[in-house]
């Protein structure tokens, strides 16, 4: 959707994407971002735009600091966190929720989207994050159906990306219909139609056409 150079900062990417979405007439009310966008500048941007958000925070190095101290808070804690960004020296203030499952602990920065008791709200925040677009799984599956090219055309390369996502979504719909006909649960594996098999069928049909 946008060109991303190595020097482009995370909050600049978020701002650019918001502009792209809103230029299409879509109203933005909130964002769920991955930990790569956990910079203070990003949170300042979202608060200035009065957007709801959920962003998991990473530890800042191994030493003691305000960010790392958040991970010492107990499971279910909901409170405020404040720190100053290192380079831009901006003041960051955000609500945070702490969630722990076994030895793993997450700290989510968030704003908006309801209120409630501490543990219930921490669980709700975690739920918002888990409902985000499944980047890792979707992209691994998308790559199975991606057309390879040496073309430098951004439009053509984006077209191949879009087709790969479309093929994966067609597979999701088809396997969902098979699961429903068999009375399977939503999380059950549908062995009759692996994605690779569907892609082989399509490739076989395409090879029948003259080049």
C-alpha cells in the first residue's frame, strides 16, 4: 500500500497508512498493532488522533527502566504508564494491561474500547489483540500461492500479492463449507482439501491454456 524504506520510522508508517485508509472514505476508529509499532512516538500519534488502540509493548533492553518495570506488575493489573522517548524526547502516557500465561507475560498499551474491573479489562484487551489479522499464519499460507516475478513494477507485484491473498481466502471459504457439511468444529482440521492441493488443481487448469 505504501513504499517503506529502511529509514522510515514506525509512527510514520502508521500515519501514512491511516491517510491511505481515510482517503478511501473509511473512517478510522481504532487500531490493533503488532509489537513492531510499540514506539512511544506511535502511541503519541494515536492519542493525538483520539484513536482507540491496542499495542503490545516489548522490553527496552535488559536493564532496569520504566518500560521494563511494567513487566513486574501482577497478572490482571490495569493502570497507567509514563516515559520519555529517547530521541524525540516526547512524553508518553498510556493505559496498560498485564496478562500472564505460565512463564510468559505480556504488557499491552491501550486506549478506549470500554472499561471494567482490572482482570476483566486485561482479558478484554488481550482478546482485542488476538482478534487482529493473523499475520504469521496468513502470510505463510499466502506465500504458497504467490506468483514469483523479477518485475520491478509495483502495481504488478501488488497484484500478485492480492491474488495470493484471494486464493487463500477462497480456500478458507471452501474448507469452511466442507467442515460445515461434516459437522466439524471451527478449529478442526479439514483433511480433504489442503491449500497446496487446491493450488495444484488451479495450476493444472492454467497449464491447459495455450501460452
